[in-house]
C-alpha cells in the first residue's frame, strides 16, 4: 500500500464530477475543502459530489476540512490593488477606510498591542516586508523594506510575535460544527500556536459526537 497520500484541493477548477473522476483515477486520496473561501452551501455541494463519484468508482477518498484559522488580512483597497515602494511609509489601521497606497485597514484590531517598534511585518506570504516605526491608538506606521503590489484580503504575518487573538472565531466554530454534521474525516487546524488550541478544537468535535481526526498546521514561529 502506498504510504504517501495525495491531497487535492476541491475548488472551481476541480469540482466538476468529470474532473473529480479524473483526480480519483489518477490517485487522489484526500479531498481538501478550503474554508477560507465559500459558503456552507457551496462546500456541501462539492462534498456531495466527491462522495457520489467516490462511490461510483468504488475508490475510497477521505474528506478534509481546512479551517480559516486566526489569520490577519488586509481589508479592501481602492481599485482592488495598489503598489508599495521600498522606503515609503505605509500605515496599517484599525479605522474602517477604503485602502490606498498610504494606508489600509487590517482585520485584527488588537495587533497594535501585540507588537513593538522595530517589529517586522510581512504581507502576501513575505513578498512585502515592512518594519514598524510608530504605534498609536489606531495606526501602525511602518517603513516599507521590500515593496511590490498588494491587493484586497492579502495575508499579514508577524514572524515571532505572540498574538493574543482568540484561536477559534465564531466563523471557525460554525465551520467545525458544519464539518461534524457533514461527517468529514479530517480537520486541518490552521495556524496552531499551542496544545490548548488543539484541545479547544477537540472539545467542539467531541461535543458534537464526531470522530474527525485533527491535523495541526504549524504555520508560524509561535506554533
């Protein structure tokens, strides 16, 4: 038996019955559902198709729910995107504004309390790097070290910072309960920081009578 498993994300390019059939015949072992995007109704439709095709082919395929996790993202930017230049000032704010190439709103209002002057902040998987110069009640004022394009909802990472945001949001809790109801096989817990995060997830799963196995995703220095 092959011990290495092939996990495929089920999205717009792979959710049709025809493509699912091709993936399963090519060796897909696990169908991954990314809950950072899409509604429960959309995920249910894809889940049902996976089960249907798997049953027709008589090929066992496990299902995996990948949570959004306690991520920090940029909010909307005018025109959907903008360009940052190395050396410029750029502000991350908790004020609700339409962003531009000088300032953008972030989703985590408590970030200013978890970082210090000199902290490095990365955007879009590290493509954009900036350093914190000043912090006030609403703004984190930074100098851009590595510039480039940014767009709506790009991820924000702070290497080495111990973030105090709750691990399970209301959205994640709802998604986990949905996964229990749908009888997913695995739950990939995103941005796990410590054992307490896993215990919190396990408690929800057990309270809903599910036997989903938990996969801890270590995605930052804190984890």
